[in-house]
C-alpha cells in the first residue's frame, strides 16, 4: 500500500506540471483540426521532390497524431498521390511531435528541449523522405479518383455549406477534448504512471552502473523505443523521470524521438501498403537520426541543458500549485468521461 501511494504521489506531481500545458495544447489541436482540410494538404505532397518532403514534414510537426493515429492519414495521402518520400516524412515528423506534446515538453523538460525536439523531428522527417526519394524511386503516380471530394468535419455532410461560429467552437472542443483525448488519454496516463514508478523505484546508482556510457545508453533507449507503443506526450514523463535519476539527456532525447515515431503496428502497415524497402528506409532513418541528435545534444548542449533541466524542474515553475492541481483534476475528469463513453461501432 505504501508503494502504491508513493507511485501515485510521484505520478500526480508529474501530471500537475504537465496538465495546464496539455489542456492548452489540446485546445490548439482542435483549432488546427477545424482549420486544415486533409484534401488541401494532400495536394501539396505529390512528386519525388525535396519540396514535397519538406512540406510533409512541416505539416506533420504540429499535428497531434500518435504513431498509430497517423497511419490512416498517411495512407490517405498516399492514395491521393503523395510520394513515398513525402509519406515517410509525414509518418516520422507527425507522431514525434504535435502541438499538445510541444507544450507538454516545455512543461517538464524546459524550452531548450522543446525547441530541439521540434527541430530534430522536422529534420528526421526530411532525412527519411530524401532517402526514400533516392533509394525508393517510383514512377509518377496520378492521383486516384476520390469519391468524397468534401466532407464536413462538424457534421460529415458531403455537400459544401457553412456553419456558425458557435458550431465551429463546439467542434473545436468536441475534437480536442473528445476524439483526440479519447485516443491519447490512456497512453498519457500510462506514461505518467510509468514516470512516477521510475521516480519512486529506480535508484540513481542503476543509471550510473548500467547506462553511464553515452553510446550504450543512446542505443539501448532506441532499442526500447522502436518496438514500443508510446505517444509523443506520454513519453515525456518517462524521459523526465529517467533524467532526474541521472540518464544523460542525449539518451532521453533518443527515446523521445524513436519511441513515438514507430511501433510494430506502424511497421506492419508500412510494409504492406508502401513496401519493404520503405520500411527499411523508415527504420534506419529513425535510428540514424535518433543516434545523431542524441549524441549531438550530449556533445554540444549537454552541460548547459542539464543545469537548465534541473532548474526548470525544481525552481522554474511559473504556475502556482493550485492551478496545476486544478488542471490535473479537470484533465483526469475529461479522460475518465471519454473512457466511460461507449465507443462507436
């Protein structure tokens, strides 16, 4: 009972730091969902060009989709004529960030890590796309005929029409704290609990003994992250807890990049619908960029970041405790509501 209490206390502490930023991030994600049409996005991603790859990565960075949620979106882009390079770029940059995880990264890991994560996710996506354009060339693919040229995100009506401001605001909240929270909520809670358990159980001597070597720790965290299902937001408290115990920032970052970017489900789907060569490029690009950016972070920014991270975690809290607790209660209530709500068949 004492152990459970200890884990819950540590988990709630992590959640209190994240919840205000998460709520705001989900709200912004709802706005993006209403504003941007998948049909318009797909038009810009055709052709085996650097421009298409860069656009795909830029589009993917702010979208709040996990490594499983991004699959149908990526397949839709592929069906509408997007190149393999653009699809792989989108598949990597999208789940490794997201507007909700960007704010959550700031809440626990600080501004340096947040900025570095966004840049690295974008570059990782572009790198994979360029590799695909070089090693997985294909003939230009005409866009397939799409039977539903338009579908309203608010009412699913297929005829073009307008909605009131009130309906659009309602749609923002319905998506942000309904559909999106239903997809991400359980993984977020799991990540917070795992982070709390690491903080409670793991002695600092374990990190020093088994993960003290920079290269071993980076490679091990990638090996753990690649097959594991963990969303960009849910991975943050795990990384923060490991870093508080002494894990080097580069290894923590490698986990944050490799973990959300893929899992066994994504690999299977990519192999079936895009090809085995694309899977090889996909996985090798993730591992290569995770190693590169992890090592670079340790080499160039490690010393400064370590001090910044501890300062941010221990003394840099800008929001009062009561506000963090209140936001945590609201967030937990919304997650429970979504968990208890019957799922649509």
